[in-house]
C-alpha cells in the first residue's frame, strides 16, 4: 500500500473538511479536493500559487484549512478570464504574477471574517517557514525570490513580514525596494481593481525576472558546476514545476485530475478513444470457463476460508439494510389499538365499546431500493490477491441479498496476451498509426442481478481459475458495468434508486499492445474520462477499492485494502459501511 489505512482515512477526512469550507465560502457545490488539488467535479482548478498546494498526508489540518480558504478567496475575488488574458507568457514572470494575484485576493478576505484572515496568514507563514528551513533561501537567487514574495505580501495585505526571518531578508529588501517601490505602491493602491493591479504586477514580475536572469548569467559564467545548478534549483523550489502550458477551457478549468504531460500534448483528435476491432470481444458466464468438477473444488476452498474467518453474514446484512434500505408502503395492518378506525368494525364498536383493537395503520417496511455491482480487475497482478477478494465479494453478496439489495458480480480481462488476434489483424494491415485499443477484451459475469447468490455461488468460485487473469482495459469495463447496472435496475427499482459500482483493482489499466501502439497514458486517460462522465451524470456511484494500493489517482471516492491483513469481521463491516455511505 502507498500509505497505511489510518493515514489514508485521516487524509481523506482532512480533504473532506477543507472541501466543505470552500463550498460554504464560494457557494459552488461541485468543488472538492483530490490528492491535495482543488477540483470542480473531476477537473483540477488552475490555482498555481505555491502555498495553495497542500499535502493531506503531511500538513496539519489548520494549514490545509488556510490553503482551502486561500483557494476560496481566489475564486471569489479573481476573474479567471481577465487573469489569463493579462498573464505574461514567460514562465518565471507567469509564476510571480500568479503569486501576486493570490496575494491580492487574500488581502480582500471577506470583511468581518477574522478567523478566515488568521487561517490565510497561518498558511502563508507556514509556507515561508518551510521554504527557509529547507535551506532554499541560503543562496542569492533563493533569498531574492523569498524577499520579493514577503515584501509584496506585507505591502498588499498590510500584515508584517515574518518576524523570525526579518533579519534574513533585511539586506536584500533594502537593496531592491528602491527599484520596485513604485510597483508596490501601485499594487497596494489598486488591490480592489484587478485590471489596474495586473499592470503593476506584470511590471514587477518582469523586473524581478530580469534580476533573476542577471543572476543566472553570473552563475553560468562561473566554472563551478554546483553553482551553475543553483538558479535552476532556486526556481524549481519556488514551484515552477507547475505546468502553465496545459490547455484550459473557457471556464478556466485544467485537464482532468491526474492528467500527465503526454496527455496534455495530444491533440483533440488523437485523444479520442478508439477500438481497433470488436470482432474478438466477448461477454461470457465465468462458470462456463471452468470445468464443473474443478469449479466445485474451488467452491469448497472458498467455503472453508470463509468459515475459518468467523465472519457473521447476518450482522453485515443488518448493517447494509440500515444504510441502504428505504421505508416503503406495504399494505395495511388491521386490529391495531390506535390509528384510523376500521370501517368494517363499526358494529363492533357499538356492541363492544371496551374493545380497542378496531383501528388500522399503514404498514411501512424497509426495502433495499438499490443495486450494487462488484467489478473485479482480473489482470495477472491480481492473481496473488484473489483469495481475500473472492471471500470479500462472496460475503458481501450474501449479506446484500439478506438485506434485500440486488447485486452483480463482474470481472474483466483480455482474451489473449499482447493483443491476440486484434494485434495480428493490425500487423497484417500495415500497422496503421494510433489504432486505439488493440486487444480482445473479455467481460465475465460471475453473478447477474437476476440470479440469487445460491444459484450463482459456484460461479463466484471461478475467481480461483488462474489462467483467466491476463491484462486489463479498465475504462471499457467500467462503462460496461455501469450500463448493466442501469439496465438491470430499470423496471425493478424506483427512478431515483441508488446504483453503486465497486471497482476492485490493484493498479492502473494495462494492455501492452495498446500502450505500445498508442501512448503510455492512453488507457489511463480513457478510464478517467469514463469516471468523469458518470460522476457528472450521477447515474451510477462508481467507487474504487484498491488492493494493496491507494486508487486516489482515478477514483474520487475510494478506499484501500491490505491483502496481507486477515479479512476479519471488523474489516468487512467497515467496508460494508463505506460502500453504503451516502456521498
């Protein structure tokens, strides 16, 4: 796992609290945090000020809250379109301009909200301390950047520079303020006018970039290789790693969360997901791929493992029913002592005035107005973890059935290694460029929503068949599973019933032939697009369960399971509550 389960839970809680604060301040219900980045739906917002980049695993909640408040005031007080139109193109100038605009927005913190102002100041000062303690202000370039940022922040917001570093920056401040004093005065004066402020901010960024270029030239002329690296190190440490070359749409949103540099370089036409051929694709019943005698042996192994774990299925069913079931009318109950008078017993009221059981009440019973799908990655790396996964799925399916919740158990793999017949066709046709998905996918149904657990229990044991595990095309599998849930749910559930898909995987999509013929991020991008589409449609709640890894890169709602840990009652109950939780 990338992090202990407790650390992951704590980080997600921090991000949830910070996202709630941002939504409350901005009124935008689509905002949330993912991996330390503020996103609108599934797209990260272009907030490039370095002190807004938080780490939920390392930073304290107070510091993350300050970063969240900084993002909120930026959204409230900055016109994104105007900001982009006036931003300089040179990277160093652009980074400084981003920082200056963020300082302006923080100077305009909502009037009367003193707690908000304290949070903003706490976050900025924490970033300043971290920058200094990392030794990044020890050389000429580092101290120049550090001083400019502090001077601008102090002049525009009216807050004093950081007391513990005042002696450190004093000499540099005395040397540069005469040259940049006019721009500082203009920025302070025009902090309520973004356009006028941007003119002074651009000029100041240009002057500082010129100072840095002069210093860089001096270092470059020095024969010491270590010194020659100093300019690059100083600028990189100031978060020049932020990619300003990514395309943004008209709303100012950046590409989907987790997008790589390779994805950003793709043109609109080449990014469209394609399938070279569907001729060899198939959807099969998993039990049909295993001999009956062998399948019965697998089922016995699975039953023995579940019995040895001591898991109480009935208790898990009660947990799921409490979380997933909704009250529904189920006829009338007669012979009650209160309620509405039963018209058929009016004569009895007259003949026996002392009789009290002459009332009727509407009967309401909880019913599982929900369908849950389990989609399992059957790629080769999952073979080592399939025993606890099969146990978990089998127990949860039985518990869901007892709770009155419909379930599907699905899996996905490929029909062959390294492209199979689809790749052979591609080779025979002269290897056309960018063919798209280049393999034969195999979608397996271990249990359909129409079948009971008892009828499908043997097929579920087909997970133990090792040669079913090959490669995985996750995006198409998620789309297939969501379509099945929507079709199976229609007619048997209410219009607004919940549809939950749990995707169980231990890694990223991987199909060697597709990656080699297209792009290394081709399948990753498609999975992110599929998840973003269903998140926007809100037709299916897609959540990710990582086996030995944290699936945050792809799934907004996710959890991680350590396959080496024993699958006990407490762990299964926790996962059941997580699956059923309202999002």
